[in-house]
C-alpha cells in the first residue's frame, strides 16, 4: 500500500445517462477519502492493522498527520488541527462553511490512530537474506509502543 492509498482513492466515473463502454469524453475523475481520512474528519479512531507490512516510507509519510494533525491530500484539500483551523478563520474572517468550500477541513481533537504490528519476520520483500526492518527510527517516534 502506498502513502496515497492511505489517504484517498481516485475514481473515474461517467454520467448516469452514459451508455456503452470504453473511452467517454464526458467521464470525470473524483477522489474518495480513505477510511483513515474519514476517521480524521469525523474525529473517530482509525486502526492501522499490520503496519509491519507497509513500506517504512509510507509510515513516515503519516508523521504530519500524527504529530501536527495536518495533511494535504492529492485532490488539493487540506486537513488541519482545531487550533490552526480557528486561527485561519480569525485571520481570514471566513466561516467554517466558507473554509470547507475552499477544501480546508478541521480535524477534531478526538481523532486518534491505533496501529498494530506483528513481530518482525525473517522475510523481506526487498531482500531474502535479512529481516524486514520496518521499525525505523523515523517510524518509532510516531507511536507509543506497547510490547507484549
């Protein structure tokens, strides 16, 4: 899974009255938010299960969402923490709805990420001779680790 897959998915759709298959000049692209982004927007808990299977670069990409509570998405929209969102409202004299129209959204303070990982295996997709090293220093500092 790539970092973009953790954030959103691109879909190509055609209008409901379109017939046939193949290339259609009236088709358009939409972005669907991932469950992670939907949890952030709603202030819910997101569970990332099996993060040892992700590329360390993909996990490091989440650092701004985890620590700064802000992230820019591939569709151009931006999510930001409550304090930054309120400050932007004050600076620009825009309402919440006006900022939403500009694709700027608030991440409620109740949003949390729980990540689970299995033990480091001896299999690595990039090298069969050394263990997979998914828990890099960059990833380590993103999470509070609980070991059993």
